[in-house]
């Protein structure tokens, strides 16, 4: 995988325009992929059309009456710019034209003449102003400002802002709220995130999901724009992707564990658990408020997997923000032993469970005797050896472990030990050793999803109650770091130790079921450390 390189300097005026064009082209090509995606409800994509007001940059036409999606793309050259009060209500030419909010309302009125089932999207790389009484409360499940805007009291700051917006637009409070019920704010979208998003759609459509294939798609969109092609139907899209076809289409499973997916409506099946956690941002969402939520998540993921397989899918593209053991659970819910292929796009790399294996030496196994019980703990280290820290934690919490088995690459733990999906799959399968089970995960620093190395049998997901203490004097935490410790759930034993303060990057611990508890189905909480 090629790591992204920093820009040589600030963009020129031409570079700014090209950045905005690329941003919009990504959404157009993504819309085209939705037209040919599995069980698509859309018949065609339209680009910069007339008659849609100010939400005409990219339009998806539904196959049935109503349900069209109209997008307005706004590119900010300054990454510090926000979706805030000024952005929405200040006219661009000192009162000589309408503000963005006024234009959006005018578009809403025009679209209502054709029915009331439309969706408008304001798509931008600008993040929200989190301190705004309305914009700071967008619903992460729907990207709408309602129901918050409709439920606040008129005497609150948010309620006053609703009235101020209504007065600014020149409509009643009810009319403004009706518009807000149709307006999605797709905010904070970076080009890199959107590239990964569109590549998942390409994979789900059965296309080559490589960076080169995506670039070919963007070139196609640029050709449509230059040629004045405004309406692109399904046949046009299929003709454009003729050379990109690779295999049969895949289901799309969107797992919204610690952060909402702005495009969850694209999924074959989606699960949404963000509301089960406290915390204002993904990294703060570690343990749900109610411990029973672990079992709810397990049941819903099992149901999602059953729906995918019952519909006949044998390949699934996984997308979403989740912690490591959630990735592991996805791997067991849709296992390779049933000939099911999983793919995940992250940081420009496609990780697949059916990647071609490469030649690797057998991994190194290190056994540490603990004599705390009858179970086996397995720690997998790819960038660091986690043995001492995991053993210390197991002893301090008196977890029922007989011995700890640490598995590291043959050449030792290193941040370059897993370079791509081929190495990850090979490293996982190399783990078959008598009595050891199989437990692998690729390096988080290398960006691979842990389901590539999830044990296909005999291992239970690790229980986690850990979140690093960011104020710990000897610890530097990062979002990409792994912070996992184990809570055994076996044969009636269900300990919930206190959260440890010490953690290492890129290590993992799993609990091997002993024979006497092999029929126990554990609860699964996602581990910290996405």
C-alpha cells in the first residue's frame, strides 16, 4: 500500500478549482454506482440539470414516483471553514443575492410542486459548527436537523434560532421546519474519505475497486461534463464500466458502531448503534450505557448476516466505523468456511478475505504460563509484542487463564510486518497450530480490517472494558492505536475488570474456549482502539 504524501504547498487558483471539480465528480460517480448497484432503486443520474433550483449538481432519479435525491455540492478551499450561521445566512454579494438558506428553501418549494417525497442534500467538505444551537445537533442517523429543531422550545436558544431562520427566509416556522425535514447536511466529507466510499460502491457493483479504476470513473464523469451530457441512465453507466467489470456484485453491509455513516441508505443491510453510547465523538464511544447492549449488537449483527446470506449473497463489502472486535464479529457472522468473501476499503487499500496468499515463514509462538485457570488467552502482535502488558493485565484482574500464547510474525513485530491483504490472509492461515486455534489480525497501522485474521472457530470475541487514559503520563494514545484487554465470558464466568491505564499499539487478546465451555455463546462488546 502506498502511503499518502503531503502536498508540496498551498494550491494555486487552478488547483482550488480542480479540487472542487474532483470533489463533485466523486459524488457524481458515486451516484452512477448507485444506479447500477445491487437492487438499486434509482434509474438514472443527472448532472447540473435545470429545473432543480440550487440543488442541481447531482440528482438521482427514483425508479418509482417520488423519492428523488437532489444534491448541492459546496467545496471549501480553506479546511477551517465551517457549516455555520455565516455560511448559511450571509448572501455572497452583500445583499445583492440570496443566502444559501434562502436558495435552499426556494428549491424546496419548486420541488414540492412535483410531490413531497424529495430529498435535498447539502454536500460539503466543511465540518459543522458544533457550538451552533441547531447545526450542532444534526441527527447522526439521518443527517437532518429535525427532530431537534421541531422539538425545542421557542424560549430556548435553538428555538430562537428556528424563528430567526424563518424570518430570514420570509416564511412561517412550520414552513421552515417542513423544509428542514427534507434537507440532509452531508458535512465534513474529505476527498480521501469520499474516494474510499465510492470504491466500496464500485466493489458492491461487481467492479474493480482499485484506485486506478476509480480514476477511470472520474475521467468518465469529466467527459460527461465536457460533452454536455446531463442525463446518464443505467445503460449509459453500464457501458461506461464495461472494462471495469471483475466479478458478480456484492452485498453492502454498513456497520455504524461508533460513528454514523452519511450514506447508510446505500446499504443492503445497515445496523446503527451510535445511540447506545455516550460521547460526542467516535473515539469517546467505547462502552454502551447499558451492558445488555452488547447482546443486542450481537443479535442485530447475526440477523444482518442471516439476511445477507438468505438473499443469496456470497460476497459482502463491509463499511463503517467500528472497533476491532466488531470487525472480528463480522468475520464470524459471515465466515469464509461458508465460502463467503468479505472486502473492506480503508486508506486507499482494498482488503479482501480471498486475497491471493504469498510465501511467509511460520509465525513465532511464545507461551507464558499464568496458572490462573483453565482457559487459553491468545495475543497477536504485529507492530509490537504485547506479551508483558497482556500478562500483567490478566494477572492483575485474575482472569481464568492457564497460559498466554503470543503470536508474532516470523521476523518479529514491526509496523511493516503486514503490508497488504495478501500478507494478512497468509498470516491468518499460518496460525493453524496444534492446540492453538487460529487468531490473526493485520496491523492497524497498515490499515487492514481485523476480520481478515479472525479465527474461524474455537475462539470467542474478546470482552473489553478499556479506554486509554489520555492523561496517563507514560502513554501517547492515538485513534489508530489498539487498546484491548480481555474480559472472559465462559462457563458462567463473566468478570468486568476495571479499565486499565496501560496500553500498547497494535496488539490483541482473544480467549480460547476450553472444552467445558465450548457450547457457551459469549456476549461481544467491541474492543477499544479503532
